[in-house]
């Protein structure tokens, strides 16, 4: 069965510090990985997807198939990055399997 | 472009009653997904509709059902409500492009079962 694990429920960093939100997955095959973000009082929205290999709002994520990880990174955190972050995967069945989420707080 | 809309925003029911939740996808999107976000359980896939047909369902009992209308809007019905059905129900619609599929989420319906 496919599974997404986000080991940290809560993560706090200071403004300007690097941040890394961890995501590990278990799936035998080639999944598609995503990071979704939910800012306070806003709806869940796509942040980035691994096939795009793009940087959004300074965030990047690299798919490491050997370690089955898709960690989200940003070199310099900003206060506006404070939000709930969900890692998710999908495969041919198309529905998303989500991790339990990490609440990121960027302190001033 | 209008996003995914859901109604109602809040719904209060008692045990044993039925609940109906509605979702309007983004114009042009033919797929609709339903997810449940219950406290402590995270986001779990419920149902997927595409072109009016149920394509897949998650690990939920049959009292969770739904349908998709010709205009691609969708309803989620929950029969014989139980206390543990209290949750935020999210709807997402999707568009497949050359870059793959992206699901766009609505604001959710918060269901409280008393």
C-alpha cells in the first residue's frame, strides 16, 4: 500500500534560517509527488510537483528514489511561509495520498 | 477564473440523519475528487468522479456515496450519520495538461454530527 510519512507535526524556525520539511513515501513504482500548502484561513493549494522541477516562493523539492524521500527546502525562511504543509503522492489511480502534514512556524 | 466552490460551508446534523454536500468544479474540469479531513486522521481520499462516472473510492463504507451531474458538479451523500463522520470534507477538481494533473481544492464543508 502507498503511504506518505511526514515525521514532524510541528516545525519552528527563525526568519532567515534554512528550513527543511521532511517527506518519505512508500510505493513500489514511479509515483508523482507533490507539496500542498494551506495558509491560515485559505484553501489547500498546490505548492510544487516533482515533475516540474521548479522553484515556487523559493521552495524546492528533489525526489530521491533511493531514499524514497521528497523533502521540501527553502534556504531563507520568511514569516509569510508559516502554514500547514502536506506532502502527497499519486499514481495511475489519480487520487492523492496525503501525509499527516507539518505545521511550519517562522518566528520573527 | 472562479475556483472550486462548495456548499454549505457548515452543516450540523444528528446521528442517523443524512447529509448532502455539494461541489462545483472549475469550469472545464471534468474530474471531481472528495476527501475527508477528520481530526487526527489527516486527509483521506473518499471518491473520484470523472465524466459522470464513479472511477474509484477510498476505504469508506457504502453509506458514503455521491454522484456527478452532466455539468460536472458533484454531490456527496452520507447516510446514517455517525459521530465519527464529523470532519471537514474537501472537494477538488482537476485538469490534465501536458504537464500532468493538478487538483484544485475548494474551501470545504465542515460537518458536525451530534
